[in-house]
């Protein structure tokens, strides 16, 4: 069962990310369990730094990302932090920062495994889409509920169609439909579902199996499999999300979230 990682067992930490090594596996833990491992504004830069450090370590062959605590992999972006963004350029910079990080997960030559211990919502779900494999606890839940904030998941709308299909993506994005671990497995988002108490053991078993094979073959294979990934579409997503973030719908969605009420969106004609 996942629990907050003890600092004494760490190799190092970067912001809210804790990093330790176990037999060629770099284990990265998002460590804000009291906030359901919500992703603050520094998260994106910090994760890129961790990925670069692990890729530069000759002893690391596989990266595993998980969440601290027993409830969430990550419940997504920290909405309170997001609400502090006022200037259009700050909103654009935030979107670019997030997209660069998802790209870094996809582009690192090391295989990346998501060990999903609970809720993977919003940016948490998008992060699993960027990973190479997803091992989920039988208690895991996946969703992209950004439409409740007047937004869409900028990376999720690009990647989910190729993983779970266009219609399932629309259901998750437009209706906010959440998938159980088993439903996510059937949809192709998850590769393995394991008993909650065995998550870390089973994810590490897979990581060690991958690490035993050629890292050069991994790097080439990953690049070839991902060859259809189009980075140009990121630019459109960033601009579209920047515009959405500036609408009254998003302002109302964020206010409603922080005030713990249902948002009242305007009609299209108003």
C-alpha cells in the first residue's frame, strides 16, 4: 500500500517530488498527500529536472512515477494556484510549461511506468497518458473533468484519442466520465490492474523486468513506436487553452470549485 515516503530513504528531492533508486529503477513520488498530490505551478519544471537527472544517471534504466498517500496518484492541477494566474502571458506560459513536461515524459529515452494508487484526474490522468505503461491499483479512478472549469485537458485531448479512442475521449472530456481501473484496462489506458496492497510490488516487478533488457533497444523502440507523435499540435493546444482560460466560463468554473458549488455557465447566446 502506498504511503508518504520517508525522507531518510530518499536519494534526493526536487520540490514536492521525492526520488529514490532501487536496482536500476528511479522511483519518483509526488508527495502532497494532504492535497491529493495536486500539481502546483512549480511541478512541471521540477518533474522535467528529475527526468533529466535520472536520464543522465547511467545506473537508471527505468523510471516509475507514483503518488504518496493512499487516495490519489494525482487529483490534477492545484486550482487555487491556477486561479492566481491573471495576465494572458502568464496563462500561456503555464500551458507551455505543462506541455513541455508531458513531452519530456514521452521523449525521455528511459521507459516510464505510472503506478496509479488512486485518483488520477485532470493532469494526473494526462500524466498517465504520457507514460509508457500504466499499472493501476484496483481502487484507481481515471478522469479528465476540466470541462467543469470551462476548460479542456490540453494534452489529454491530443493523446487520449490514440489510446482510448475518439468517442471515449469525448465522453471523458465532455461528460466528465470517470473510468474505474477495470474500465480503464478495457479501454487501453491501463496495461495491468493489481490488488491495491500489491501495487508497488507488482509495478516494481514489471520495472525490474524491463530494466533487465537492453537500454539501447528501449531507446530505439520507444522512439520508433512514438514516431507518429506530432509536436506541432502542442502549439495549437497551448493557444486554444490560453484563450479558454481567459473566458468568463473558466473564471466561473474556478470560482465555483473554490467555493465548493456547482458552476453556472452562460448559454452560448449570452
